[in-house]
């Protein structure tokens, strides 16, 4: 573990002392990708540190040519001042005074230049980062509108956001998290809109994270921000769409960008943030409202269809004559509750198999699963046909849920309600539903009621959720974010 004294060690004015210390700390000669280039300008020795694959070779070569063309008559001040202010033809320069800061800059891909008889070093941000094109995210596809999406590069993500919000008051405050990974994390907000208390609270929680690294990026950050909880429901919202991120910034939310992750965290988030989709705002208000209600129906069906149907099958007298066809024709040899649990596990197995199956084999895997589960399993009596039918309805509703995390949480709620119905019948369904509702009502996301605007009730906000209102009629920002400037028009 690096001590505090070592972390604050200043650069020496003796280049050999700096070289010995840095080469030992960085593993020069052991790590093949860390390079050191020694050269002279006049009688002064210089060291250039870089990481292969990070440094832009064209820019570094151009800088080296300019330095090598330097003559003694051109040096009117100290060599450091001459290089920093005159002869290095690059605009992203920085001056560092400690070895720790020098190594931190080097390890994120920048190039460092150390001079003899100087206790300062020059940092040149000539890094090139591995990245991919900003393609549309798979989980948030739309028919109309922009088809770009966030990537794993923090700078690219901030650019995609600034392209949509060209406001000088948009802030991206960056910090590093992780003793070893030193992952860049940026807090984004509109300075005159966002709640300053929320901004300060998020920055404080990020700065208090004490861990060696966050290779799982935004999910690890979320767990530190939210804290330990057994609640399966997502307490922050993720998006990979720059337009969705921009909308929430304009509403007064505070966003967290994490380098190496294409998902941006939106805070604070309520349950109803997870049931809205960008497609609703790319269509007319009437069509958007229709799509929203279809989606609501799918979400409700994914939770309640199976428990209610199981209850009716257990008590056939509860089935109205008009719905007599939904009863069971053949229950099979396995208890119905066990069939549901096996089917739920089987559905999860197929979902995970689809994720891990290579694309050329995914179609074959789907056909195999359909034949085995949908046909053979019914014929041998493992499942009743109705179980497969209603499980498919619930699965479609789960996949229609805009938030992947909310879909998984709803699945756990569905299994819980199935077990309550299986063991306690009608009282079990009522008690189970009431327990879930009370749990959601008691949940808070960064001091924000999770079921707002339903609990506590807010008519205007609830109307905007139930019906997709036209944008010109939405004059104010959501009150739940407690923004400094509530007016949008």
C-alpha cells in the first residue's frame, strides 16, 4: 500500500533520482507496455514516459521533431519555460510537481516529460482511447429519432450530451474513484437548475468511496451511493441514449457518467421513471399515450396474470361463466405450483442461454427451446398447456418493460405472489400485494419517495404519467427534483 508520504513525494531536480524512483514504481523493464525515451536538448537530459497503445504516435513524433529542432539561441528563459510556453506545439499541456500526479496522468494514457535540473514535469494529453461508434443501444431502440448511443469512453459521452445541450451552465465535475483503478467519474448537472444539495450529496458520497477498484463501473458506484439494501427494485435509472440523458438534465436531475461504461445513471429516480420510453415522445401525443398504456398493460400483466390465474384454477368457483375457457383442462401429474416454479426457472435459463449463445447459433437455440419446452414438455405431462400460455404472456409483458432492471424486479414480485397464492390462497394474494405496495411506498431513492407522484399524490405529475401530454403544455419541471428554476417556458 502506498503511504501518504510517497503519494506526496515531490519531483526532484535531479533527473536520475526521478528516473530510478519512477522506473521502480511503474515497473519499467518488467511491464512491456511502459516505455521511456531518453534524449538531450543541448546539455540537458530529458525523459519521455508513455504507454504503448495509449500515446498518439503522430502527435508524439511531431512534438519530438519540434523539440529536436530547438537551438541554444532559442532558449531565452529556462528550458522548462521555453518548452512549455513556446516549443511544444500542442494545446493540452499541464504542469505537475509530484511523482504521484505524474504517474496518475501517465496511467490514464498521457505522455510525461521530465527535465534535468527542474522539479516540474510536463504532461501532454496525446492519448487515444479504444472506442466504438456511438451505435443505438439494443435495450432502448426507437423507430423515429436519433439512433446514436453512449459508448465506453467518458469523453465521447460528454460530447454526445453537449451536442444536445449547448449551455455554458452545463457542468461535468470529474473525480477519480478506486485506489488502483482510478476510474474517472463525472457528475453532470445544469448549474442554475439542479438542486445544489443533491449535487453536493452525490459528490460527497463519491469522494467517500474507499475501494481498490470499480471494474464493474456504474453498478459498483450505484451500490455505494444507494447503500446496502435487499430491495430488488432499481433505485436509480440507467440510460444509454444521449437524448434521454439531456431531457433529464433539463428537468433538473443529476447524472453520473462513469468511464468504461455506456450506461449513464440518472438521479433521483422513482418507480414511474422506469415505465417511460423515448418512443412515446417521438410520436404524436395521442399515439404516445396509446403506446404508454399498452406498455402499462404489459407491465401489469407480467406481475399479476400468473398469480390471479393460479388462484382461479385453485378455486374454479371464482371463474365467471363468460371466462370459463381459462380453466384447466388437464392439470398433469405435477402440482400446479411446482409447474409454475419450474417454468419460471426454465424461462430464466432460456434468457441466459440466449445472452451467452453466439449470434449464429441463437436461432437454433430458440428453436430447440421452443420444441423441448413448448411441445415435448407438454406431451410428457411436465407442464399444462395453460401454464406455458400464461407464462408466455407474462414474459412478453416483462420484455415490454422499458427498464431491464425493473423487469427483473417485477419477475421476483411475480414469483413471490405465486408462492403466496400457492400456500395461502386468496388471503395470500391480498397480503402479498399489500406487502409489496407498502414496501414500495416506504422506499426512498436519495431522499425521494419512490412511488411519487402516486404516493404522495400529485395530480399534475400523475396526469403527465397517465397521459402523454404535449411538450408545449408542460411549463414546469417536475417538483420532485426540487430544482432552483422550476419554469421551463
